[in-house]
C-alpha cells in the first residue's frame, strides 16, 4: 500500500470529489501524508474554471513533479476539471503525469494509483461519459469534521456564454433524494453540525429525476436529521427560486437565512449577451420578496467585470446596483476568455487592464457597503459556530449564519471555555473590523 499526498484545488464541489477519492483510497488500504516530499503517490485534483485556475493547476502539477526527482514520488496523477477539459492535450503538454482521471471517473482513483505504481508503458487514462454520475459514500472530510459540503447534483444545462462548466462537468443530473439523505445522515452521525448544499445550481435539484423541483422536499427531509444544527444553501439561480423554497427557508429553524444568488451583472444588455435568463427588474423583485419574508437574510452574489462589449455605462450600472441593493457579501471575477464558449468569439473583448480596473472599482464599492453593514451589526445577538482558538490572543474565531466557510467574514470573541471547533456560542456584537465582527459571549 502506498503513502499518498493529495492536493485539492478549485471550488467546494471539487472538494467533495477529493474527499470521496480520499475515502476510496483509505478503503483500499492506502495511507496519507501532509509532506509531499515523503509521498510515494501524489494526486492533484485540478480546476479549470477560469484562466487563473488553469494556471494554478498546471503550476501545482509541475511543482509536484519535482518530487519524482527530489522526493520519493513514484506516480503523479491529475484528476478533475483540467484533466477532463484538456484530455487530448494534458498528457502531451505535461509528460510528467503518470495518469489522468476525468470529472466523472474519480471513483477509479484506487485502481489508478495501484496501476500507476506498476509503471505501465503509457500514462493511464480514466474517463467516463459525462452523463454518468458516480455515487460514492466513502469520504474523508478535510473541513475539520464539524461542517461538510454535500453535493446534491452535478453538471449544468444552462450554457451561459462565458462558462465552460457544461463541457467539463456534463449535463445537470441530481443525486437521488434518498441517497442525499443517507449521505447527510452519515455525515451528521460522524459529528457534522452544518451541511452546506452545493451543486452548479442547487435550485434545480430533482428536475431531471422527478420532473419537478425537489429542493424544498429535500430540505424538509434534512431538517428531520437529529443533531444537524445548520443547513446552508449555495448557488441558487434567481430564475429558479420558487415561493415554496422561500417559504421553506423562512419557516425553518435549521436552514440558515443565507443565500448565494449569482447574478453576474446588473445591465440587461450584458445579461442578454451572457445568456442569462433574468433581467435587473426580475432580480430586484426577487430580492425584495426574499427580504420581505426573511428580514435578516444574508445575501451573497457574484459579478463579472469586463464581459465582451461591456461599456463604461454598463459598468456604472453595476456600481449603482451594488449600492442600491446592498448585498451582504459580494465577489467579483474579471472576465476570463474561455475557449469553446460562445463569448470567446464575441466582438469587443475588453482589455485586461480595463477588466482589472473595473473589478477593483466594483470591489471598492462593495467594501463601502460591507463595512457599513458590519458596523451596523453592533448590539445584535448572534449564534456562532466556533472554528478555532487563537491562544496568543486568547480569542475564539467563529462563523455566524451569515458566513459561509472560506468566502465570508469571521466573528472574533474572547475565550469562554469554548475552544472546540464545532461548539456554538451566543455572542453580542461589540464592533467590527473591516469585514469581520467582534463580540462578547453572553
């Protein structure tokens, strides 16, 4: 059995695949190390969402390849989106690799490791049809064990003009409801207190299997799991959010009043070129309904700066929208020109310098909104999940229902005997530090 070093790049959906591969490798008897120089096998689960992600994945593969000369590495494998998207080129461009696994073939990871160690004459290739959906229950959590991402569907059918996801993840396909509930139950029995539901689009869950949207029903089933404290929803497309879903969220004690609502742009002209299915009026109306039902809703979104043909006027519309809607959380991507997408061939490609300038301006506008919102939280009482302890400062760090891991803010508060990750504390906000909150334990 081999000693394996595993590197996971990209999004939380990719992370769930990585955790499944770790589980399969452990089941096959392999062991793990956090020191790449000591590993006999190195696996890189790659990302190719945008140009920067592709570059990071390639750099990581080359960095790990050095351990074949300067370490103990006998086999180097690449899995995930880069391996899927460039399956014809990756082994030619990166001959350091001993094998690749596509996005729907990660269930073969143990076989790939064992075969690669036999030093076959040619690099190994593991690919399944992208309409195939692996069902793997084995997982080793890398999130600390008190929260976990739960992928409820794979792929996407939207084909937005800027996005390559359908080409690397395949068509939208939901995990069966009973399978999702069983995986959730296993995670909670293992100590997980917060489940974060993810997919390319969570709001369409069940439409391919059952002919209708089943996310509200899934949420009701998950609420019944004893020991589960929080359920968080990510990636809900505006056009797919129903009144039934809003009511399910508003009436629940377990579903966080938090929603990631990717809108990508505020100008209808740009939204049309992007192939999006909503306009500014519809998005604004939806946000109004959401906030009416859940006045304490924490709303996150993402925008793209510098989409092909974007004018300064359309950019200014984004800036006005940020200030008008006052999202609690907001991220901005600079447009990445991805081959194979409709936007790749569009006229009016915006220069990189302009794209980056617009991204900075959008983030500065959001910074003003976010800092003001953080200051306005003073005096509010919050339930916080402890994420860690900082002994040098004597404070705990945690997250409220308003904060998804890695992407949102944190809450800092004095140690009150709650040093275990996953513990909960009731705190009163005493102040703010940029995006983060300061508090005192009640």
